[in-house]
C-alpha cells in the first residue's frame, strides 16, 4: 500500500501525532474505493442506540444483524465502519483486518432527560477490538458540554498515546440555541472549530444552512458568500484550521437519493473530505444501498 | 543565552520552584526582542474557542491557519505563544524550539450556560508538545470558582513537579459583581492577588478602570491615587506580592492603535511586566500587526 | 531544644499520633518567645484571600510583601506563621527553618456565592515547602459542611501519615444559624468540639459571647457561669476533650490595643492556649505591631 | 530561630533543593551548642547492628537503652542523632522535637558474607518518625557498589521530593582496594566525591592517611601537600564540589581523648564541617562522654 | 530563535519523536556559537565519577567547583553541558535557562569490579532540573551489556514520552574484545549502530583507528577506504542510519592542542556532528581552554 501524494499531504498536517496514530489515519484514507484520493465515506451505525432497533432496522430487516453492516461497508469499498461497543464486538473477529473500525465511545438514546451521552466504550476496548479510532459526540451549547469536553479530552489523550485516532461528532444542541440555530452556518463552523481545538483528527458535522444564529457573529459573515451549500462547506473546512483537519459531513435523516448525491457533490466542491452516511445506507435494501454507495464513490472521484 | 540581571532578579522571586520551572520562565523572559529586559509580550489565540472562528479570523483570513500565529509570534520577536490544544498540536512540530508555548488547558465558548470552562488539556500534553507553561482561566465571583480553583491547584502542582510554569488568567465575572465591577480597580487587584495566592508564576488580568466596586473596600482606596492608568497598574502589581510575581495585562477587544500603545506605556510606567495581546494582533493585516508589535516592543524598551 | 514539662504534658495528649506529627507540634510549641510555656501566638495572613489585598494591606503598605510577614513572625518571636500557598511559596526558601509554617489549604473570598472554600493546597505542598502543619476552615452550619468535613478528613489522614499536624479553623456560619448565633457560646463550644472530633491537633475558634443560640441547649447552660470572657474560654477549652487539645482564639477585626490585650488575658485565664492574630498585627505599623506582640507575649507569660 | 550568615551561606549551596529539605538541613545546622556556626557533631549509634550489642554496649551498660543515646545527644547539645529503625522507633516519641534524627536506612552486620548492606528503613519511616534525614552507606570498591548506588539513588529522589535530607556514609571497601587503601587520601577524596555526585547533602567519610593507593592518581597528588591531617581534610572538602557540600568525618574506633580532640582540630582547621562520633562517645561513661563532647564543641567553636 | 535550514533538516530525521523532544534537540542545536550550523560541542564532566576528583581537577584547581564548568560552557558558547546528578544539582538553579544540560544517568568508577555502571539519575530528575536530555553509557561487548541496554531502553521510553532527548555513550569494552579492538573501526561503527538501534537521538563514540577487530567483518571492509580519520568518521556516521542520527566523537585523554584541532577537522570533514570534549577543556587553564574552544568553534564553522 503505497501512500499517495494526496494522503501524504493530509497526514503531514497531523504533525504532533505519533506514527501509530498516523498509521491508523492512513489505514482509513487508503481503504476501499476511495483509498488514496484523500476523500472518504464512513458508515456509522449508532442509530440503534439513538432511536431504537425498530425505528432503525425494521424497514430493512437484515440490518438487525451486525454482520450486515460490516459486510456492506467492505463490499461497497467504504473507508471505515463506526459503531458502539456491542456492534463492534459482534463482528470484530469475523471481519478482523478487513475494514478500519471506529469505536463510538459515547451514546445517547431517545429517552434521555439531559442533553448528554453516556461513555460506553474505552480506549482499551478500541485496542482489543482492533479499532483504528474512537468516536465521541459533543453537544456544544448544552448545559453539560464542559463535562463532555473533559471526557473526550481525557480519552483522546489516552488514545493518542497508544496510536488510536480520534473522531469527534460535534452537534450543537441545547442551551440558548434555537432549533434553526443548530444547523446555522456560524454555529456549524464554530462547532467544527471547537472539535479541532479539542484535538480531533477527524471532525464530523452536519451540512449547514445559510442561517446565521449569533447576533455577535452577523458582522463577521457580512462579506462571506454563503449562497451555495458548497460555499458553506468551504467555510466549515476553513474553520477547521484552514483545512488542516479532515472534515466529514453527515447526511442526516433518510432522504431521496438525488438529495444525497447533491450533498456529496457540494461537500466535494467545497473541499470537504467526505460523507458519513448511515440511515441513507442501511435503511435501503442492500442492492439500492450498494448502488447508491457506488455512485457516491464516483462523485468523490469526480466522475459524476 | 546569558541571563541578564533584570531576568535574574525576577527569577529569584520564584524561590520555591525547582530549576526546571525556572528554566522555562527564563526561556520566556529571554526570548525575542524583549529578551532580557524583564518585559514580555505574549500572543494568545484562544478567541476561536471563546468567540468562534469567523468572529475571530474572518477579518484577516490567513489567521484561520494555526501556523500563521506561530509565525507572527516568531517574526515579531514576541516572548511566547499561548493557545488551546488543537492550535498547539497543529504547529508544535514545525515550530519546535522556535518560541516558548503556553498550553491553554481550559476553555469556554460563547454558548456556555454556566460561568465556567472545560478542562481541555493536561500537563502531559504540555510535556509531549514541548510547552513551557500551562495557562488556566479562573472566574473569581462566579458560582463555580471554587471548582476552577481546585482544578488549577491540582494541575499546577503536577506542572511544578515536572518543571512546567503556570499562567493564570484571572477574570472576575458572575455572582454579585456588576458589569462595571468586572473592570474595577479593587476587583482587578483582588483577582490578581488570588491568582498569586494560588501559586501562579505569571498573572494575566485586564487593565482596570478607576471604579471601586466593593463597598467594604472603599475606605482602603481613599488614600490611593488611582487617577491614571499607570497608577492603577502599579496598584495591581503591588497586589501581586509587591511585585514578586510577573503580571501581564490584556488588551481587550480590538481597538485603535494609539489606544494600544498608550496601554503599553501605562503598563510599562506602572511597573507591569507586559502585554498579552491577541485580537489587536491577528485581527489586523499582517503588515499592520507586525508594525504595531514592533512599536510595542520599542515602548517596552523605553524607546517610545 | 529540651522540651519543657508544660510542652511534654500537652504532647502526651496526642497519644495516637506518630512521632513525626508530635515533632512538628513540638516545633510550634518550642518556637519563639513563648517556646516551652505551652502557650502560643500564631500569625495568620490569609486575609488577602478573604478580603482582598487593599482591604488587608493598604493601611500598612510594607505588608503587601510576603517576606514582611515571615520576618515579623520571626522577629517578634511568634510560634508559627500561617498562610495560603502563594504566600508560603514566596518566602519558604528565604526563611527555611526559621519559623514553623502552617499551609492554609483551603480559602474563601469576598465574592463567594456559597458558604464554602476552595481547596488550594495539598499535603505534598506542605512537605516540599517544609510546613509543620496544614490549616483548614470548616463552616459548621453551612449547607456544604459535610463536604468540607470530608475534605479535611481525607487531607488530615494523609497529613498524619507523613508527620504533618492539622489545624482546623472552625467558624459556624450559614444554615439556620443567626448572625448572633455565630458567636454564641454554645455554638462556639460545639464548633470547637466538632473540630476535635474531626481529629484536629490545634483548634482555632472565635472568642464567644454569652449568647446561647440553640433552644435545645438552653437547659444545659443554665448552671454554667458564663459571665466573663475567661469563663467562656474555659468552657470552650473543656469542650475540646477537657483540655486535651490545643485551642487558640482569633482576634477578629482590627481593634484597639487594650481590647486585644484583654482578650489575651482572658484566653490565658480561661486556660486557652493562645491567640491567632492577623489583622491586629499586620494592619498596624511595624513598630506598633512589634510592641503589641511583645506585650502579648508577656501576657501569656503571666507578666502583665 | 534566626539563621546565621554562616548557615545561610551553606544552605545557599543546595540550590536545587526544595524549601522542605533546606528546612531540615537548617534544623540540623541550628541545633544545639554548635547551632549557627556551620559546624556540627552527629551522634551515630549503628554499632549494635555492625558489631553486636555486647561489643558495642557492654563497656558502658546504660548504652543498651536507646533512650540513653537520645538523651546524651540532647544534653550535650549535639546537632543530630543517627540510628537504625528500631533504635529510632524506641525513642522517637519520648524525644519528639528535641533533636533532629537521621534514620540510617541500610545496615550491615559482622556475619555478612558479602560487602553490602540490607535496606532496613524507608522514607515513609523517616516521615512518620519525624526524622530530618535518611542515612545510607555505600562501599565504593565493593562488587555490589552499583546496587548500593542504585538503592540510595531511588531513596534519595523520594526523600528530596518530601523534604527529607540525605546523608551518605561513603566507606571504600572490597574489590581491589588494599586494607591501607581504604584510608588512603586519594581513595577517601574519591569516595567523598562520589557521594556528592550521587546527590548527598551531607557526606560522611573517614579521616584519610597520607597514603596514595591508586597508581594512576600518583601524578595528580605530586604537587599536593598532604603532610598534615588538616591539609588532607582540606583536600577531601575540596573534592566535595569545592566545599559546596557539608562534609563530616568519623572518629573511627574508640581511642584516647587527646587523639579525638586532635582529629576535631584538624577537621576544623581543614575546613571540614564536623565530626560524627559514636563509639568514642557511648563507650565511655556518661560523665566522661559529656566532658569530651563539651570539649569538642569548644574546639569547633575555635575556643580550644 | 528561528531555526536554520541545517537544523530543520536534522530535526526532520527524528520523525517518530514528539514536538517536546524535538524542541529539546532544537535547543541544543541552536545554542551558542555553533547554534544553527548543525554542528555541536558538548562539555561533559563525568570524569570525577570515572577517575576521581584529583586525577580530574588537580591540574586546574578551579575545576573542583561545579559552577566553573557551567560557566565555561556558557562563556565559550558551547551547545550543552553534561554531568552526573550532583554536578547538575549544584548549579541548575544559578544557571537555569542559560545552557541546555544533559543529565548523565549512569556512572562507573575506577574501582568497579564489573564492566557496568550504576544508574544514578532518573527522568524525573531531568524534568525537575530542567535538563534537555539524559545521557547513558553502554559497554557493548561486556557481560552486562544486555542489562545496560534494558536500563536505557526503559529510561529512554519514559524520556521520550515527556519530551526529553536521549544521548547514548557507546563504548565497546570487555568480553572478547581486545584492547586494540575497543577502538577498531568495525567495532566503533557497530557500537554506534547499536546506539542508533536502541533509539538514541545523539550518539557519542570514540574516534576509531583503522584496525579491524572482527574476523567475520574483514571481508566487508576490504573495499572500504579507511586510510584517513575523516574517512573513518564518515563510515561511523553512515553506520548511524546513513547520517539520520547526530553523532559526536569524544576527544579522549588530554592531549596536545594540535591533535585536538586535527580531530575536529576530521570529524567535520567526515560529516560528524561535533565533539564532546571534557578533559581537554577543563584540564587546561581557563584561558587556554577558552582559546581552544574558540578555535574548535571556528573549525566546525569551516573557518580554520
């Protein structure tokens, strides 16, 4: 596996990391159909925790089986597979060495009464299960965000010392943020920036709207052209250390295929590194999902 | 690097510290254009965390890049560069050994619903990244201040044992303090004194106004001439163990160059050790910033 | 340094303590002008934390300097000097071995919004700084008193294992206590007793008034003659294991010299072990303070 | 206890030590009849371990009692008392705070089949027993000397971190050293130097003869005038960082009083810091011992 | 301190190291007269341990004082000062921040009966004393070499995690090596290579002769032109990862100045990084030593 120039350039931005951590980032960046392009598609399956099994899997019953997701990620040539502890444990042996895995180490659920998550995995778990990274969600804006930041701070320091990469899901929620504000451009860029400041290697945020939530930020956005989604993606990428960190965008709730493709084109055109796409994958029949993923790969390769 | 008498005199005030910690203080005091004078200018870039990336950097786009700040601190001959974890990680290798760094180990953000900060870095991070000091903010007056004090107490003890210096940002906020009170002379002097009592090596406070906030303190200030900013600086310095601790003052929000220069002259004339100047640096075009920093250096050298 | 019978008798009351802790108690009891008498005068300088620097030191400017307090404690032949971390660090090397020091390991401040203190020092600090004891304040009656008790319990256990003595400042405040109640005889005796029960070697309380605060305690005090301050002191001393623990009384706010002397005579006549006298010392010009301390020494020696 | 200039000058040589360690050195240097002179006499009673009780104490039966030695050290106004664990434990409470103690933490015995010692005490013991220092013997030249050096290295690091001083007994023995060589000037100076390099605060060696043992060292000694014992002492002191470390000399086997006095005069005149004198003290009747110690004090004071 | 291209190129070879360790290497490479050239001169003063004080210092008496060596290293503009614990402790505060120090953490002595060294310092010592590196000697060929390798392996791993660099003195001795063999070219190159393999950042070896010691290696050296010292230096440098590690050569016993200069020219011409020169410095009068060091600096700068 010779590293391409594109990947080499990305890795060189992680200048304080040890070779073990870089090797795990390289594994993700060199994996599958997009290996070597500097682009990536990650399959996350934590919706069972977030929304319950039936809401997540009933529409496509094979998806109840953890092996299903490993297999589709491998078969579609994706870059990595992310899931909570139990899901990884249920397939880590069968698929050992076949695809980089990201252990989602905190999780919420539909009945949560606070805007927070439980820490449900450890760096030791990641090591014993052969994971390339840990994944962690923070909710900037929430009352408990300082606690969440301290949790990932501690886990990320441990992970870095043993060569495991860190992925932060940064989802603004709670506190004084309005519902629209959660997807606002200024909020999304700020949330991404905080993940970068916390030491994340890969930052996952939602695609932002053109809304500006914070009054104090209005002026800073006056001159910024945010009329297209690609331009908004570009602003988020710039907010992550001027592009020195990998940024991937989530697809959100299941939606029409064309919308999914357009999002990917916008991410690509705005300089984002790729998609993290869960429900839009596993809530479709396998054939459809495979076709969609194939097309997404082509989009990131610049062929469509 | 032969230590000057001015620096030797300052170091001798840290009489309980081990030689490792003193060496790191010496590195800061001997660095750059002001090296050896006993004066210092620190560049802090934690506004991305505090106010978000666009509000911080949109006005001067190159500032989105973490390397920009390392480079300007080096090129302008400043004394040290202070930033949160991600910012330091993004440049610590490229600029290793070129300028002392201060790892800001706690951080707040614009959406915080409590007057507190998250601990986002550790002493181990400071060691692996080659930092000379850790930086920590306390909010005297806030409901959570005891927790914040206990956090820095623990981190500072660890830092001192491994030869890392401690910088405390002491910013009165919250509780029963009025908005005017946050900048009051009595409040600023008290906040600085608490930082000294907590064992800080370098104390960072805001330039105080002539307002006296606390009724119980009125009498104590009756005889104090606080009519000029330099005299108020002198009172804050006196409140830090009669000048036995290094005290630097922040420039606050971006403002006119003349005001920045006057602040520096007042800090100098009042016996303060220097400025910690962030937004007034990186929110200007690089040429302007370099010119301003050059002039500030001259002011501290007594040439202007 | 041959221990006197008076000191020997006091030390024999600490029968569960290891020789290291007793040696530190002996150092305090054998130090200075009162060395060997079983009486002691402690200089505490934590008012900078409690009330701010100007309210504490502006009336006597040299007192801004930490060395000033070490020096006056030594020159006046006092028994020990107590202060928070930064104050001790600022002089511990210069005055190493010259006077026993007590590291005040928790501290409050004028802006606190809860009746509690921050832990600002550790037993490890006490060891590296050569302190003979740690000092800790509890606020019996306050909502947070159980937390404070648990903190000192933990620190005191550690201190005892390494030969460091424990001084507890027991100041009733908060909860259902009235303002008058804070100084009530029953309350003061009860607070002193709780400090003894927590394992304190030296107990510091305020001089009590004749007021009885607790209805349930009225009956118990019916037959007690508390008409003079000396008799009230005697009751507090009796409440500390019938005199088996060292009890010192605070002088409170700065006041007239005659009142200070009368307090000392009452403490002496009531069988108290001495005074802990801060503001009444350092808020006077040095000459006056030295004269006052000299007279206090004579009072405790029974000469005045 | 105001430190004298002589003691202050000595303490300033221990520039890397924390105030706790300096305070314990100060306690030794300010204790007893020689307190403040910069000279010291230490009473060591480890001969019971080395030679057995009868050989050590039968000649003066009260010396079987551990209290006897504490008492004589106090009554004669000596600087410190050094002994193994059991001896210290047997009197540490009775004499707490009366005289600085040095816990001898390794010991040999007459039946040893290797030239080594057992580690028989710990830094924790020193803390709980209120000792000011640990004492440790190394045998430079012995096959096991590297092990011994590593033992004291580890214990001394721990001791320094908690404010306990380190005394090293450096006694050349074994290996290729001849019997005469053990007392040779070059060997003694080298042994003292090694103790200094290991980080000892106080170095204890034997008074050297004029013999030069090492062929390779002959040339270096050609120009050195070693004709008198005082000159040889001066050379040993110079070998301990040019006098930056405290050096005391042992009296060796019991001998005539005049020889003991002459040794002390030579130590004094050569710039040594004092005597460590065991058998010559406790193997004499108490009256004689007290008289001898009184005379030694006078010698070190320059009165005889 | 802007890093030069030469230094940047060297630092880039330490690609697995964290920024803290690189910063310490940078400090050494940017220090003094040779700062920025990629060349360095280190002053080592461990001969007191190795040969005793008189053989080391009698020829130049001021050298008995530890401060003498710090001062000459600073005044002559050398790159670093290396010494055992006691020597560093005796000056670390006075010279804090003035010159990078290397704590020699193992030491032998003239009376050793095995070919080994005692571990006499720790990484914690290096941190508290502000050292940039630890130094460790291995004796390839000796019976105990595996133990020595395991000791430095453990210490070096700890040092790297906290940003401290590692210097290995690799001195072939013992076992089946002949006396001539200790300086043989094949042996020296092999010893240097083992130090590199053990993870050393800086490798210190002796200048090799043209002798080939190992029969099995004869063939490999047949075609190598080792006729000049510069060519032999080049072979050793090549053996250290083709020049990817810093290699310095020792001057050996004190000798004529011309020989010292020729050695330096050969090291320079062979691509070595510099000299580690002890006895040839401190065994000369200070003026002579300063003149010699000045000339050596010029040689490494290519001026002589």
